[in-house]
């Protein structure tokens, strides 16, 4: 790996939403090898991440952190020109700064599996002997209760880890991990290899610890949202990450266009009937538009008012 040096910081919080992506892509186009651009924003930058996946597949390293209320930071850099699966590993936040020994050992000792839509990769409260890295597709972590009620915890996007908390503490799985895209490819790293790398590579160890800390922040935000926000705000917040930054009703990002009302209800932590009423109210207000029962277009600005003002 080339030494990584700062290329500057781009604070987007004072800009209007539709102005932000133009500046970020322009800055990325000028980014030299071994340089990192820090992007600061006031919301989870999932639309930006999805747009990068569309416009620059396999060309960037995305290292995201939530540092507080309305403060997110993303470290962006160009992916190194390495052939084979090693290129994907070096694109992951977990391994982008690991030693060559760590990356080589994980590359040699890991395997890769494909999973179909809705397939469960691992069930809740089971022993799973791997740390996973999602190579393509999208996954969801869902926890079930004794009364049969499911609760969405977080999404897993390309480059993200699967089973990080369980790898560190040796416990059973926190949630059921299922595919929410048409297909998903997951790199499976045996837990023993990860534990050995943690002892040998301090940078790798700190990165995995940071990823687990971010999971804790996400779970804390989920709990706060569930106890403090009305259902329509939670439904709007579940939809918002898939909204384009463009003005007015714009096409929603995948996989929202395939999500059912029941799936959205799980993400929002509410009942299907409550989610259905909230979606109908949001559509009547012009915040979204459905096609054949699925959300196809979103007005980000209108939807945002339900997240911040309700």
C-alpha cells in the first residue's frame, strides 16, 4: 500500500443537498494515489455511497463513521490497482490500511459464497465461525423476539463486515443476516485467522474495534428513534437513505424499489398496518410516489421534514 496522506476536508453541511454530490465527485476526480479526502455531512451519506457504487465500481475505498448527532465523516480514496480478490479486500475499511502480511493471509485463507435473494446467511443466536465481508449485494441484520416480532437493526452494504461483534467476543450471533438484494457475494474469513491477525497487526485491530463501536452507535440511535419518534417519522427515516439528492420527486435507489411494506415496517420498527398508513400519508403529501405498490420516487426535501419536525 502507498502511504496515505490527507488531501483536505470537504464540509457539506452548509450546502443544499442537491449541490453536494457535484462537489464530492469533482474532488474525487482530482484525488491522487495515496491521498485521502475527508467528507463531513449532517446525515448518513448512503445516497452518496450508492451513487459511488454506480459511477465508480471497484475504484474507491469508503471508510465511514458517525461521530455524533448530525455529524458523519467519510474518508475517501482511490482503490489500489491490485488484481484479483485482494483488490476487493483492500477496498474494505477493515483492510485498507492493514499490513501486507495480514491482507495476504486473509486472501489465502478466506473463501467466497454466493447467496440468493431472501436467503438467510446465518440465523440469530447461533455459533458462526466466520467474519464476513460483503463483496456485492445488500444484507439486513434483523433480530426476532419470542412473540414473533422482527426488528431491523442495520443494513450491510458492499465492503461492510458481517459478524464483527461475534468475532471479537466469541458469542453467538446477535441477529439473523438475510439477503435483501437479488444476489449477494460474501467473503468468509475463519475466526481463528482474524484473531491471529488482531494480535499481529495493531492497525487492523483498531479498525475492527472502530467498526464494532460504530455498530453500538447505530443500535443506540435505533433505540432512541423507537422510543422518541412517532411512527411516521420512523417510516420516513427508513426511506430517507434511499432518496436521491436531486430536487423534487426523483428515482429511489435500490433496494427500496423492491421492498414490501412489511419489510419497511421491520426497518421502521412498527407494525405493517401502521407503516402502510404512514406511507399513504407521505404519498398524499407528495413526499413519495409508488408504482405497483413499491416506492419508486422520493422527494428528499419533503421527506426530510417528517424526520426532523414531527
